[in-house]
C-alpha cells in the first residue's frame, strides 16, 4: 500500500519474525495530522477525547498473520492504563476534607452549646452576660461575686445553669434592732428600713421608728429602735382608761392617758419600765411623813464561875444597862390606806452596859444537925407559897423563907436570897433555926413541927 498522510505503520514482517519500525519521514505541513507525534507519557492529546480514536485504513494482512502492534493507538491505551493505576480514588481524596469539615462543625456546635445567656442581678443591679459556667457557684466565681453566710443566692449555689436562667444575689446587712425594749442583732437583705421591717415581720402601723422608713441600709448596716403600738389600761383616781400607745415607758403612757403624777405618786409597775401589750397599770397616790423613834438596845450578860458559891447560885456582880438608838421611819398612805412604816436610818444614842454574873460551882450542903427532921416545905409554903424567887411587897424580904439581906449575909449567903437556889435557901434557913429557933418566922414557924 502506498504511503499516505494516514500511514503510520511500516511494512509487515514475515510470519514469526519480530516487527520492525522504520523511521518516519518528515512531511510538509499540510493536513490535520501533518505535525510529528510527541512521545507518549509526556503530553496528553487534548484535541479530542481519548476515546475518539482515528480510524486508519485497513492494511492487507495475510490471513493467519498476527495484527500489527505499536503506533499511536497503542501508545494512548498504555497512557490511559498508567493514569488509571496512579489516579487516587475520589472517595479517598474527599475523606480527609470531610473529616475536617465534620470536626469544625462539631466544635462549633459544642462551642454554641456551652455558651449561655444569663441574667445576673447583684444586690438589685441586673445585667445580662454570656458564660460557659456549668452551675451557679462557678458563675459567681467567674464574675468575682463573693457571698457570705447571711447573703441570699437564688437559685442556690451548685444549681445547674441553662441559657435564659436568672440568678439573683442579695447581700445581708446587719441591724442592731431594739424592738419593744428587747435588743438583738439581726440580718436583712432589704435595701431600706421599710423593707427590713416587712422582711422581719414587724407591724409598722402606728409604730415609732427611730429613723425614716425610706432610709437606705448600707452594707455596714445600722442601729434601729422600733416601738410597736400596744394596748395599755390605766387605773387612776377611781377611773379606768384604755389607750393605744407606742410610748417608751409606763410614765409616758400614763401621761398620754391624761394623768399627772405629783409628789410621791407612783405606779404599780416601775414608771421607767417598758409598757407591754395588754398591761394594766395602777396609779398610786402617795402621801408621806417621817417619824423619829428612840428604841432600846439590849445589854449582854457575862457569866463567870465562882467556887465560893453553891452550885446553882448566880450572883449579879454588875447590873447591866440597856443602850438606846434613834431610828427614823417613813410613814405613808397609798390611795388613803396607811402602809407599814419603812425604816430609813438609825443611829446609836447610848451604848449598852454588859451585866456581870457570878455562877457558883461549890457543891450544896447535905444537912444541918438538929434541923433536918423539921417540915421545911410547909414553912416555905406558908412564907412564900413555895416560890424561891418570891419577894414581899416592900422589897425587904425574899426567897422561900423570906430572908432580909442582912440576915442572909450573916448566914454566909451572897447577893440576894431570892437569887440563890432553893437548896441553898433551905440550908441557910436550917442554920438560922439552929441559932434562933422558930422566932424568925413568928407567924409560920409552927408549921415546922407539922
């Protein structure tokens, strides 16, 4: 077959022989395929799609001979096979990009989910903020809000947070409150005195408040005196008056009732005490004077032992003398009724003098010869009625047997006969009988023989 512009193959080789390629001559630049063909694998033919292969004129190949190899078609097929072997799988190429996109999308979603819009009100000052805090405690820590034992946090610390929640912090303020006379320290989260009274449950209607109810309460607190309105009944001058008062004392309440206290007038409860709700107070009209009285001071008795006196005998060696004191008493009447005198003061006018007494320790005599057989009890009954301390109306004679002092001393007695014990008196009477017989007892002496 003659050479033409479409001829690309050399002459056929004999059967069984290796094919040979002849050099391609240079052609004139005419026709669509006149340019020389570049080596395959270096450039891709973009003139037409790879699958549009040019149809070459069929060559006269003897029957039974193998088809010719090589040429442009074979080279293109080889290039396509090479590109297919090294071209990456589209899914494998897109997988890293998809992972990056998914990571970014997931991170953005988590970021948005953690961010919360919260309204935080601190001591009445609200503000809206965005936070990543999980609960109230973490939110307050992030915002630098410190709370103490007397502060209020709502919702409570530790409560989980969600977007749109509201958190309120109310600071506690100390109050030194005197309520109806009772002093105590309390805490309140109210900003004003009026709010604190409502929070503490204090009935403010008709009450006395030591400061304006609109007075702000700072973080340092304040001192407050409150007296609520109470019902007090006053009894005075036979009349009863019931009033509503916030007075600080009973005296003020009495004056509010139109009652005047004069002079020593007083009330049934201390005038300076705090009036209680439902209390009844009686006004007492008092008149009083002073009285001075002189009162005796008893003397003391000092006893000394004397072995010269019979046992049971006591002799006054020095008589005692009572002292005296001057005492001033307050005498008063309350609502016309005289009261028990009240002692105001006392002073000693005269000191008492101690009485000295001798006490006998000598054993009493047993008998007197010549007189023991007589009936001395009948004589004593006749002379003194049997009384050892008896004294006649003149004061001259005394004792069981009515001795005079001179005779008594002559018989060895001491002191006065009526002060001696009965046994000693009988003993002295027996001695007198031995001396003079029954003559000392002219009227009763005959009784000795009975």
